[in-house]
C-alpha cells in the first residue's frame, strides 16, 4: 500500500446519483478517475493491470445503511475483486489506513520471507495500523476457499517475481555503482505506480547503508492531498 494522490473535485455523477433511490456510485466518470488516480492498481495488494477492478468503500455502506458513505468520493477506492471480498469482513468495518490522506509507508514496513509477507506496524496499539497490516497479509495468504487459495497464491508469486527483478538490479548497482542503466531501471521499479511498490521501497529503505544513492527514490509523502 502506497500513498495515492486523489484528484479533486469529485466526479460529477456522484452528487446526482446520491439523490436517486437506486443511485450508482460506479458510473463511468468515477471508474475512469479511480483507475487513473490509483494507477489501475489495487490499493491493498498492489497488483497492477487489474482484470476485475472493483470500486471499494473504505468504510462500508452496508447496503445503503450508511448512504453518506456510499457516494462520498473520499470513501471510494480502487481494488481487485480478491481484496474487496477479503475486506468485506466485519473485522474491517471500523476502517483501515486511508492511503489518500496518510502515507502508509510512514507506519507500515513491508517485508517477506520464503513463505509469507510480513507487515510490521510502527505502533502496536494503533488498531487502524494493525487492521491494515492484517488485511494486506490476508491478501497474499488467505486460503479459506479453493478460489481464494489460488488468487492469494497468484499474488504471492507475482510479488516474489517482482522482488527478484529488483534484487537483480540491486546486484548490478552493488557491482557497479555507476551503472546508469541499472539506476534508471531501479528508479522505475521504485515508483509508487509500479506493482508491489511498497515492498520494493521498504527493502531499499531498510538497506539504506548499502544503497545511499537510492534513498531519494523512496522518500515518504507527508503532504495531505485532500484540499
Ligand atoms: Zn488486491
């Protein structure tokens, strides 16, 4: 999960649809804007080029019980179906980090070992941080249905592949710190728009002593984008 710059003002249709009995929060203007703002990447698992994008409500509207949440532009997020369904569990009802308002990299550390992802939180008493970490871990590991076993494993495999691409480039920099080609590739791999960026950025940040020249690519974004 990385910081996302949400664009304003809100898509036009939301205001009109909110007045209707069966209004829709997923008209074309909303879809196009979310797709662009979120770089067509699931904000939870960070998989890119989504085949099954969903409009996800950060705070659930519970079938319209909370109408104000249903059409609130700042409550709409871009996720894959897999993550949307996992988050649709009452344990996440009280909310997770709002990556449009706070940089998740400020309080979460993204790591992985041979078997699983590891998300560490800065403050163990912060329930929002803890729920966010749990959700991201579930996106890569939950296997309580046959389909979910497959879709979680698929994300886990893609994450490992992407990390291997990064490790290879880092090795090149390690052997030749002036390799401009490797530097260019790494810079692109560390962009927030790229797949699984939070994991790659965390890794580079954790290895700051080895790669001081890369730290400028993994700076935090502490600006609040909702103006
Ligand atoms: Zn996802």
